[in-house]
C-alpha cells in the first residue's frame, strides 16, 4: 500500500458497556459527543463519518449522527462481524491518510440480544456455516468432539489444539480470564467488575469442554467513537497535547489455511491475525519479527480466554509454543513484559460488536496520553525515545476480518494547556458519566441541526 500521510487520533468517547434500555442512536450520540468534546471540535468540522454495527437496519449510522447535525457529509455504514468497530476506524483512517478528508469520525454501537450469538436471517445460510462445518470435521479428524454454541466451541477447539501441540491446560485459560476480570475492577465502563479468582473462574458453569462462563465475553450494549485527523489539522487546532499517532494499521481477511489445513487454530484466524500483525510492524519500519519489544500495552480480542492464549504467538508477543509459559510468567499483566487488556478485555468489559474495536482504540489512546488512572500501564514513557513505547490493538471477526493497529505518541507530543479533560469537565479515560443536552449543544452543527430530531433524543 502507498505510504500516504501521517494520521492521528485526536478524540475519543465511550459509553458504559452494559445491558441498556436506550437505543443505539442515543448510545451513539453519547459516544460521539464525548469524542467531539475531547477533540475540541464541533460536528460541522467533521468531513466524513463511518459507522459500524452488526444488529441494526440500514442507515442506523445516519440516524445517530443526525442528532449532531445534517451537514451532508458522506456517512458509510459497515459490518464486519466482531471487527466491525475497527473496520469503521480503518476506513476513516484511510480517508484521512490518502487525502479524502482532514478529519473523519468513526462510530460504532450495538444493542444485543441475551445469550449466544445467532443469525437474524434464519431463511438463508449463515456466511460462517462452512466454518462451523470445518470445526466439526477437525474435531472428528482427531481433536476430539466438543459441545456448546458455535462461537465458543470454535475458539475452545483452537485452545485444545494449542494444548495438544505445545502444552498448557484449562488452568491457563482460567488465569487469563481471572487476570482480565481483575483488571476490569478499575474500569468504570466495564460490564462486570467482580474480579473473579482463578478458582471462581474454573468453578463457573461449563460452556464447552475447555471454557467456563467466566472465560467468555458477554453480550453487551454500548457505543464508542474515535476521531482521526491529519497532522496539519492537529497543529492548526493546538492538539499536540493529546494527539496519538496511528503509526501503522492493517485489515486482513482469511487465507486458504482457514479451510484447507484441518487446524482449529486456523479456523479462528491464527494466520489471518499473524499476517495482519506482521504487515503492521513492517509498515511501521521494523524488520521481520522485530518491534514487539517496543510495545508496552495491548488491547487484544479476548472474546474467549482461548483466543487470547492463541493470539499471543500470532501477534508475535511470544514464540509459537510459549503462550502458556507467558501466562505462567505473568508477562500479560502489570509487572510483566506487557500489560494486556488493562481495560478488562471483552471477557469482563463487555463485547458490543460494533463498538468493541473502537473501544479498544479509545483505551490505548488514553494509555498513551497517560490519562488512564488506575488502569495506567507503568513504564510506557521510561524510554530514551521521548515518544515512549507503542500501544497495540487487535480486533478480529470470524468469517473473517482482523484489524491490527500500532499507536504511539508523536515526537511533537507535549503535555500542558487545555485538553479534553478540561472540555469534558472530568477525565473520561477512567470516569464514566452520561452526557447532557448542554454537552450536545457545545459540539453540534450550529447551522445545520434539527430541533425535530433532538426532541426525540433520550439522554
């Protein structure tokens, strides 16, 4: 891909990830309003928007953003399964990167039914039906029969294959899940803040042979938003004190191994994720296999503890046979080599599909601003390079698509002066508050708003 120009995250906002009674449009309004306040711009400054969701009718994105104004900008709606939010950001980022816009907004939201994921279209085959068929063929071929709903069963099979090849067992999955649940205690946006122990995780109801309930992400409602801008825009608006560079970002899809290799790890996207991560580090200027030691904090797609385990080597955070050893060493939490999922991850924070990836970028952006409070990863800025360490984001969806992003402070980053915390009136990196109509009035388009639409908003 052509190099393009530098791009930066200048604003971010998030709702709590919970089971809510509000509409996706109102959740989207809350996240977008927070992001605009954070960036210190109004909606009529935004030149394009991309909105992600999986469970909603066409043009839900327009309905959510119209509450901020009817400015006539291009608004595109995307759906890429669990990687939908990051796909929206990838699309917005490329628009800025290649000169289509100076500032673009990516929004994601979801309102989900309770229970395991299913199709909304029972009158036609699911696009992931062949993956489920392949899963069963892999089990019959020697992995061993499993049970449970399709998604957890596929990821559990991936972990079982890892165990058979390299060692490890369900206790390693429990340690990952417990780590994430303990991290979530410090995150007011999290759906669960119980801090389950390893023993409590293991004693939870079984979902598959390998996974218990507390090793699985819940269905959630929520929204998240990130705003991308060019370097010229950053300097013109005095955002040097909070802009975080998207150093490299890639989106990849499945290769033949997913269907031809008889590997459960490949069914859930091992090589797809590996290829994406390798591309991102190459694009950031690193030689093959290098650069991971410069990463300090990671938000990794732990839809199930099994996926976090097998993604450690896929992302190059350890050797192919070292994921369980990495867990044993504590190199996935505070005091270890990396802090992985300081937000609590999907298992504890929640997993509203369209919002998940944007929430991940929101949390890493706040880590690199050093705003994350009790979630803050230590040592990110204890380097000779004033830019500090990198933050890594990994967001995957079966079917399949994966987005990996490498973020870092730019060389011109300088703390001080008014920033997003002043504009919101609190530090939204680690304090969750609802917006008010006064907040919306500060950021909506002044000449192109609709009182008729706003009277139907429920904040």
